[in-house]
C-alpha cells in the first residue's frame, strides 16, 4: 500500500511539473507549436489543455505535501517543495500552506541559511482571510515553536495567545487544541517558568485521557 502511494505521488509530481511548464508555454506560444502535439503523450496533452486541470493536480499535490509534513517525512516533503512551482499556486490558502510547509522542512532539516521566519510570517498573512481557522493556527504554532528553539521564546507568546483565542472561538478540540497547549508548555519551559509549563502538560494529559475514555465508551 505504501509503495503504491509513493508511486502515485511520483507520477503526480511528474504530471504537475511538466503540465505546469507546458501550460505556461502554451499561453505564450500561439498558435500551438507542432512539437507540442507531436511529442507530448496524449494523456498529458489532455491534462494540460485547460488551466483548471493543472490546478486540480496542484491541489492534490498540496494535500500530499501536507500529509508528508504531518508524517514527518522531511526529505520527501523537501523534494516536493522543490518541485511544486510556487507561481502556479493561485489561492492564498495553498500559497500559505506551501510557505508553511517549506519553512517547516527547512527548519527541521537545519537549513537555517534561508529566511524561515519570513516564510512563516507570509504564511500567516495569507491565511488570515481563510474561513477555516486550522491553517492559520498551524502556521502560528509553527512559528512560535521556531522562536522557542531559536532562543526567542518571548516572541512566541502573542502567536500562541492568538492561537488559543481561535481554538476557543471556534470550539476546536482534539489534536489542534493539544498542539496549542503543548506549544504553550514548550514556551514557558524555555522561559524557565517550569511550574506553568508543567500545568500545560498536565492539561494535555487530562485531555488525552478524556479522549481515550470516550473512545472506549
């Protein structure tokens, strides 16, 4: 199952990169050059005939990229980041997700020569008008974690306060709520306020126990 999924991912990546390039070329070159009809396999020609098809493949690619990040497959995710053409991403939601994913990969792989902070900030800005609060919370928490491990824990506080406000406003529970509480615990630990940090970790333990109890029921 895993092998088939990776094969599908690689095939999709090839379609996405090649299709995006050819669509851009077709927009510039009119009438359409003969080599495009002659050399491109029929299936690919059909795929790139309309802009909407390219966007559909791009949307699928973004979902797969997010899944790789969540599974902590950092090197595979980094390969996706390198291949996905950022200029082909039209929606603010997916542009924000791409920047979040890229920053996350660079951070965890230790490639700090890049401006990771700026990528997170841009991601947050792009997600502010998203009716779904989850992408914004995710970017806020990720940037707060970045600050904590860069010795700038005080900068994490307003980000986490905003995250907690969104969690309360939208009555969010489960893993998202726990991730925010965990980030608070890390922040207070980095600020050497260990008693407060322990309170947050105890809250996480209680929430986890409660959820497991409901599952058993």
